[in-house]
C-alpha cells in the first residue's frame, strides 16, 4: 500500500478511483475485513471535534478523499492525491463489479420507501446484483437486532447511509455482530440514488463546489454547517501555508 497523504488531521490513501475499487475487492477476496471512509471537508472538520470519529477514520482499511479541496491541498503537505473518490460513485462501481462476481450487498439507511427505491435502481443498473436493505430510522435499542439480521444474510459489502457520525458509530459498535467483509459509510447517497436528492454536475465536483448543490436543497440544515466547516478549513489551510512560508524564509 502506498504511503498515505496527510491533509491537516486526515491521512488519505493516494489511490485513483479504479485502484480504490480494486483494493476493496482484493480485501474481499483475501478475507481482510475492515471499513472504508470517504472523507470530505465537512467530515475532516468534524473529526477535529470528535475524537471517536477521528479514531474511527484512522483505523480504516482505506481512507479516500471525497472532496476536491482535499485533493488540491494534499500538495501543500508534501503529498499527492491523484483524484477524488466519491462515495456515491463508489456505490455504483462496486455494485457493478459485485453483480459480475456474485458479491452480496446490503444498504442500511434512509427511509423505508427510499431504500427500496435505491435497491430497485441498483438492480436495474446492474442485473444480477444480489442486494437487500433496510431503513436507518430505528431506535438505539434495535441496533444489535439490525446487525444480527445483516449477519444472517452473509453480506460481503455493506453501505451505511445514516450521516456522520451516526453511521460511523453504528459500524464500530456493531462490527463483530455485522460480520460483513467491508463496510462503507455513504452519508446521504441513498437519497441521491433513490432520486430524492439531486447531485451536482461533474464540473461542479471538479471545481470543489458540490457542497453548494447540497446546501441549496437543505438550506436550513446545511447552511450553518458548511459556513462553519468551509471557513475553518480555509483558515487552517491558510495557517499551514503561512507556517510553510515561514520555514522557507528561515531556511529550515
């Protein structure tokens, strides 16, 4: 495995999208269990305030950059990330390969009608895909029961879309019960798959503006979050640039 690229408090695997897909299936083929984290700016900033989330990401089998600003800024810290590896694109690519190889997939998250719709759309796109799922709106006391139900299906690849940090807490707390090969937190991607949320156009993603589309669809909930996280990220990157310039001026 290549050396991880450091961006602030995050350590990212410098993989292309296709390399990330290959790495996940290599783990499945060799029986290596673990979780994969797709980290964007909002998650990276949340990690700074949440030690449990920071630890969860640090212990991930793979950590990929689900945000163009992270890719851009990797060079400031002496590393390099070849491209974004977004969670929603991973779902589609992994399910395509899962359909070809007979890999068992499960979706956990969103609401009952939306998870059913997401399953249907994945089956339409990838004929032969073995996929099941259930919603993510359940009380805490049912967490173990949900995990045991997933284990009984002998699931290889689990996508958990409950939002950060709930999805990470769920995976960690129920890891042994779940018994899955690979688990991936995917935030609100199930809603996008089901057609309940719009996704930004590709050029917006490449320009680092995907968050604007999300914010426009949920302004009351997301505007304060993005204002805080984006501002914090820019300030921390600015501080890192100043420190780098200072080191250069001092010749160290």
